[in-house]
C-alpha cells in the first residue's frame, strides 16, 4: 500500500482518530488528536471550499463526495495532493466523517481507494 492518511472528524472538524504513513513529513497522532483538521491541514485559501465539502458530507451527501482530491499541509511546510475516500458515519447518535487518502501520484492505486478505505474503516473505532 502506498503512503496514506486516515482521519476521523467530529461534527466540528476536530480530529478524533488519525493515522498516517506520510511521516516524517506530516504530523503524528499525538500532535493532532483533538485539534481542528482545517486549521492544521488545510491552506487558508482552500479552507472555505473544503469545509463546505465537509458540511455536505455531514448533511448526508457523502455519495456526492465519496472521492475528493485536495492539498494538505504537512508539518515540514510542504503540500501533498491527496485523493480521499470519504463517508459519513453515525455512532451513538453523533455524526463523524471518515476519510482515507493516498498521495495523488499513486494514481493507479486510486482505483482501490474505496477498498482500502473500507478496510481502514473496519479497523477504526467507529466500526466497533
């Protein structure tokens, strides 16, 4: 599997669960759990657009945004273009977004994005 990022956000966009093999370039879980995804990972110029996609997923329009591509900031100051697989999940009456992504340069892998995303979802706390 190519380098990936997996993130679960609560309804405010705060990071509930995080896993990444993009290190050492990107953050590790200890640095980001409980913090806002959009403040840490999304360029201010893209924040409104990406936040609106997040809101649409929370409204139940996750099929329209099941796959989505956007840049993320890494702690080393670089940007990475990530192809994300997204889904809405409700657990104990609370809504979460689950997103699994790989760097866009692995375009051949993107066809398997949903498959690997679902595998990671089954390993996450939301499925338990």
